[in-house]
C-alpha cells in the first residue's frame, strides 16, 4: 500500500479505537461507581475494547478501502503515464489543502483529473483519425468504382471488334433471306408464299440474335450503381456466354454448363456478376489459346451458391496462385493484359458479400470459384 494512504488509514484506526474505548469507558463507569468493577478491571476492559475496535476497523478499512485505492492509483498511474503534466490544472478541491502528487485520496483525484484530460485529448485525436480514415475509405471506394468502370469500358472496347464480325454474319444472312423472300413473293404461288414466310422467320431470329448481343454489350459498358438483389445465375451466365462466343478467340472453345434447375437465386448485381463471368470465360479462352473445353458449374452449399469456371489449359503456376488477384499482376505478354481483370473480379465479388479463389484442380487445368450468398426469399419477379 502506498505511503500516502497509510497515515490516513492509521488515523482512522486510531479514531475507531478511541471511539470504542470511550464507549466502553462510558458503559463501565457506572459499574465501577457501584463497585462491580475495580479501576484495574475497568482499565483492562477499556483496553480490550479499544483493541477489538482497532482490529475490526483494520480488517474493514484494509479490505474495503486500502486495496481498492491501491488498485485505482496503480491503474491511474499506468493509464496516465503518457499524459502531459499540464493536461489539467492540478488543484485541490475547494476547502482542502493541496496534497503532494501521489499522496492519499487527493493524489488519486489528481491522477484521475490528469487521466481525464489525457483521455479527452485522445478522444479528439481519435475523432480526427476516424474522420481521416472515413475520407480515405471514401476515396478508395471511388477509386475502385473508377477501376470497375474503366475495366468494363476496356472490355467493351475489346469485345466490339469481335461483335462487329459476329453482327456482320447475321446481317449478311438477313440481307440474303430478304432477297429470297422478295423473289418468292413476286412468284405469288402457295409454295413460294410458304417459303417467304419461312425466310421471314429466319430474318426475325437473326435480328433477335443481333439485338441480344448489342444489348448485352450496352449493359456491360453502361455505368450503374450496384444493385444487390436476388438474381438467377442463368441470366448473367447466358449474357456472358453470348458476349464471349462473339469473340474470335472463343469460337473454338466448347462450353458445357451444369446449373441445377432447383438452384436458388444469389444476392448479386446482375450486370456486375455478368462482368465477372465474362472476364473468367475470356481468361479461360486465352489460357487455351482459343481452343479447348470450359466447364461452368453451380451448386448449393448451405447458405452459399458456388459458381466454378474450369478450363483445360495449363493451369496456374504454383508460385503465381497467391498473386493472381493482385492489381496489375498478369502472366500475359506485354500489351495483351492489364493485370486488372481478376483484381476487379475480386473487388466486385467481395462487394457483393462473397469470396473468390483460384486453384488447380486434380485433373489439370485451372479453376476459379465464386462463392456468393444465397437469397432466402427467392428471385424477384
């Protein structure tokens, strides 16, 4: 126990002993006056009462006061060790004489005043730091959104050349079917009219094909705020496959899909999920030099929907696996990759509350797995 606390407690104990002795003396004097107690016996009784009072008071004071005060002073000294000496004016309470620092209850008050001042200053500094972190976080979010938009536009630009060729084929077919239909209509016979109707249906099918490709491209390039809602994974997967198949580097790739009919929807942004899947499909095609097999599968795993894109290419180098999602890391030759695609895929998936990983499956090739939250309430209609 600190020296400053002991004198106070000793004085309290002395006062308790004196008070007990006074009570015993007051009770014993009438007995001594009637001769029931001799003066020596009375003195002994008074001394015994004083001793009992001192012992009882010592036990109570040391248990109830000394130990808690020691702990409080120790905690205040440890917490306030780094506080400035002038954090608060160290003044004694009104009506009390100032005590040296660290002595008794007044010392505890000084220590806690200093600690309160240090904590107040630390609270101000912490609020400033929190404000700085919030501003930095907002800047990072803006930067990430800018990267997502830039990568989306870059992907759309890369897709445009392939789509131009893909759209050219159905346009040529439409032109040929229209000319044939015009010739049949000029003939006017029943058989010719039937053939003209068939050509018109083919024209409509080719037009719908062009419309789907163009709309998918516009949806991919259009900037939009993320909108997380229940999504059937077949929608973004079909859009990604249509855009991928319009690319020359993907036309010799055979894609097999396994998406169970009873698969629940996922919580996702449809356009951004399509962007992730398209990026993975094109990466798989590039890894196989435009020819090979890709398998896209989905399964339910408790409260999670797992989507996997697997190719039969050379797979990831073991040394590269920890880095494949790092920004600007790429194994493609210079000028053929920015190294942002997989990094942005990870950012999108994590923003949706999911996770993404890359691995080499046992049979060879590469696999990228998305794990997204399943929507409990079903898809929105």
